[in-house]
């Protein structure tokens, strides 16, 4: 699955527990009639994918939906959902870096060697 939109927020990488688990949150604002602010988690080595992105960029994020069950101390089942990102792609076109500079337009001088046999008006 994929989500497209504009980056609203990029969180800092968080280390959770002593086992080295890392996560980083990204909020994407969709561009539709009723925009949604979708929080996507990137975990472990995928947190580094966000290093080259900034707020405001147009992106496409590859996601997986995750769900889990938790039994509370009273024996009741609770269910949690998460959206995990595994890929991110910039949708904005970068300016070409090796493009040749465009020369400024030069003004042309009017012809000065017209004779009476050659009028300076157009034939139509």
C-alpha cells in the first residue's frame, strides 16, 4: 500500500528499551477533498530513510498495516493498529544540475542600408 502527500512533521529517532529498538514518526498530509494527517512509523534501520527529507516535500510512502492483540490484566482483549513505513520516495522534480545556462536575448539593430528600391515595410 502507499500514501501520497506532503510531509507535515518528521520526528526525531527514539530509542526504546535497552535492546536497541529504534523508531521514528512521520506525519503525511494527504491532498484530497478532506485532507488527512497520517502518522507513519519507521522502525530499526528504516529510520535512516527519513534523513534526507524535509517538511513540505511531496512524497510517496510504501506502508504496511500492522495489528496486534493485547490481553489486559482483567483478561480483556484489546487491539492496536500501526502503520509502518518501509520506503519513501520524493515526488518533486529536482532542478537539473548540469543544464547549460540560457543566454539572454539580444536586441537586433534595425537595418540601415535600405534604398528607395527596397521599402522597409512587409510585403503583405
